[in-house]
C-alpha cells in the first residue's frame, strides 16, 4: 500500500505526507506514544524568588529616582518632599541646606549605579542559565536545539523571495557565455535521493514548505 501511494505522489510535499502518515500508523500499531501538538516539554517559566526581589528593588529605585529628579526641578508637593526625606533617612542631610542639589545628584547617581549592578546580575544569571540549558539539550536532543536554526536556514533558501541585481554587467556576461554549449539537464531519480539521505539524521533534512507536514 505504501509503495502505491509513493508512486502516485506528485511532489515532495505529498511524499512527505505519505511517509508521515505511515510513521504515525506504525507508531500506533506498536503502541508508541506520539508527542501531541502544543504539549511538548518546556522549560519551567517560574521566576526565582531572588530575581523577583531584585526586580522589585529596580522598580522602587526607578520610582525614587523620578521623585528625586522632580524635587530637584522644584516640585515641592508634600508627597514628593516626604519621599525625598525618606531617601535621606539616617543621614545628616537636610533638605534646606545649601548644597542639597549636589546631594540629590549624588543620591540619583548612586541609585543608577545600583540599578545597573542589579541588572547585570540578572543578565549574568540569564546567560548562564541559557548556556546550561543549551548544553544539556545538546547532549539529550540535538533536534530540538537546532530546530529553529535549521528551519530558518532552509526557509531562507526556498521560501523567501530574493531580488537579484540586474545591472548592465549581467548582459555583458550573458553575451560572453552565449557561445558556450549548455550542460545536459541533470535528472535526479528517487534512488539518487534515497542514497543521498540514507545516512542523514531525519531532523537535519530541509523539511517542506509552509502548510505541509514535516517528518523531521
């Protein structure tokens, strides 16, 4: 039955669909579990508690910077003044002293440096976690690791239109090659394709165009 459908297929899309259907049927016969669409194993998206605390500190620090800048610009509303006093709590700085503008600038710069340090800590953790997950995935399932890159590579070759340069030099080259005998057409048989992909892992295959089912 499979041979009949393969011989009747008109293009790679239909051939791919036939092979995929045969693979699904074989899995169901032997009782193998099939991954369901949308149920693939995913990394946990839970945010660590320490990271949540740092993000909350960053939000509060940015809000405080906004209040300090507003006060430095002349906003003396009671809520703003109360926040500024809390920012200098535990110090000998008074809001009425002559160099309060300089003290405000120093406090703002200090908060900005803390925000930069907290952000760098989060980025270090994110980068380290990404490398760790990629290394573990490379050892367990290379197909999932390289799937996006593989799809993007072949999509760039087959699915995206390309505007070639049609400058005057192309006509010169065409005229120079007009006397060259064209090469005989290359005929690729199913046996040639089978031999070429016989030892290649199926997840490295180019797949098919959008709208068709892929066996990879």
